[in-house]
């Protein structure tokens, strides 16, 4: 039976309960949220009152006057959400194109602006062509379901993003899952898949969104080539943020031009929203005509395309942004390791800070928020129960003072809640 009190509330048990009706489940869940709000531990859907930047104004947990806070929970890695050039180009696009295309690219929504951006994205990703989608989520769904159907085989890392998992589910293909970044286990799946009929696809995250780890793409590419299986990399968190010049996880791993399909999003380093898939010309033409999540939905608004096109130009002409992001992430990460936090292993802007205790994780995020530090709490279903963590993200626009303030607060909170378990040692 599902625990009623908010501290012990078991969402997994609620979802799998066979004895309650949906109405009963909704009523119970609603009560738990009300109780969490009353105890000021409802940490989702916190409300901000201004732009998403390194400093934000956010409404207090009591619903009181907005407070100025340091934001360390945003994927706005390069600070482009409010970049003057992107804003100007978006405004100019409204003047030129209006606020939307009122239809899909397939029919009436395709503009010269969309085409220009798709061509430039393809070059950026060392591919022949690319296609825009309304979001990264729909890009993954559209792409996978255009490739696989019933009788086909999807092979994915166990920590893949939900949108890859959902794409595989929606396709109806048989799903084989390999242990996280374990290429021996991937090969086991490839061998199993060899004996099965149908089209095969391997899909991995380039940068794992909850762990900040970069996939071992070199051996993954080699294995996929050896077994003749298509490879798709979701580079949502790599694009603009990883690799010497910010071209992503493929640049970092030295495999540009060797991956069949590269997916990305504009909701992270680009600071906006929308998604894309890049690949060979025949593949992108296939997607244009068979990716239902791209065909049966309206074209991305020109103002958004214009802003992202400007974002791409800014990324390429200002390599110091990605350099600064790396520097800030390293400063944060090293500081956390020195004070004894257990953190993730790779040097990306996503720093998982393991608490491994739901109640303590809530307490830390709540107290940090009340003191002006905005952190994300990550728990089931985003990660496995028992691996609760804070997801601390660096931005190129954080000042050294921001980082020092955040670290000193986290040090205090780590001591207070007894989570500094691993002094001086990274995972
Ligand atoms: C790895 C990964 N893929 C895809 C997505 C979906 O991207 P979007 O926000 O553009 O829908 C996300 C966003 O959370 C992500 O982290």
C-alpha cells in the first residue's frame, strides 16, 4: 500500500498499485503535493519571475516575494538565453516572418530561414543534412519511430534519456538494454541482435543528462561498424558545451563524421527550444517524409529559428564561451571533491552530487533555495531509488564569486546533513 505521508511517499508503489482507481490515485497524489507544499518541501515547478540567467529571481517556497538567487540548475550552459545578438535576431524575425508558420514544414511552414539553419547545423555536425523538430523529445521520438517498427531491434544504454526510451517503446521494436557505457555488454546485445530479423539501431546519449558522463563513443562507433548496425547519438547536452570547440561529444571523442545519426536540442546550450536530427541526405529525406513527430506538427517559429541560428554563429565565433564553461565546471567540481562530496566522474558542466538519501536531498535543496542557491533535486523516476542526487550545473556566465558562494553553502549543508562521505576522492 502506498505511504500517505510526504516524507515516505512511494511514487513507484503508487504507479504500480493495482487496487486503486486512477481517480483514487490522483486524489491521494494531490493530497501528498498539498502536504509537501504546506511543509515547504515541494521543490518542483518553482516559479521564477525573470529571465533564466546565472542570477534569477524566484518566488519563495511560501509563495512570497521573489528573491535573487544564483542559478545552478539550468542547462543554459553558455548564457545564450538573454544574449543581445540572439534577442535582436529573434525580434527581427518576428518583424519579417510574424510569430509562427501555422503549419508543418512538409506543407506550408518551410522558409528560407529554416533551410539555412538546417544546412548550417548539418555542417556543424559534420553531416550531409539535418531536419528541425519542435523539441529534442519529439526529435528522438520522430527519428526512432521512422527507423524502427514491430519486428525490428533497438539497442540502448540503460541510462539513456527518457525520450530515447519512449521512442523505442513507441516504435514497437524489441528492446535490448546494455549496462551503462559497458561496451562488452553492448557487444553481447549486438551478438544477440545478429540472430534476430529486422532493422537494428543502437542509440546512446553523448552526455548523460543526470550523470554528466560522456559516452565512450570511439569503441561504440567501432562496434557498430563491425556489426553493421546504425548508430544514433543524442547529443542534447554535448552540443555547444563539450569538445574543444563545443561541437559536442563526437568532437570530444574524435568520431565526427563516423556516426550515422546525431540528434541535438536547442533547449540547452542554445538557450532556447526546439530540436534537430542530422545524418546522410537520404536519411534526412526519409525523416522528412516518415517522421510523424516532425510531419504532423507545426514548423518551429521563425523567431526561434533565427535566435538559434544566431546562437550557432555566436558559439562558433566565441570559443571562449565553451572554454569558460569548462573552467567554471572544473572549479565547481574540484571544490566539491575537495570538501568530500561524491560527484560524477566526467568533466562536463553537469555535476551530479550524490546524496543517496531522499530526505537529506530534499532538505539540502530546500535550505539552499531559502538561502539563495537554486539547485535541482533528482530522484526516481529520473534516476534509480537510492541514487538521489543534486544536479549542479555550471554556466559560462557564473562569476568566480558565484561559484565560491555556492561552494561555501554546499560545504555547510554537506556537513550539516552528513553527506561528505568521500573526502578528497572522485568516483
Ligand atoms: C539527453 C536528452 N535528450 C533529449 C532531451 C529532450 O530535449 P528537449 O528539451 O529539447 O525536448 C533532453 C532534455 O531534457 C535530454 O537531456
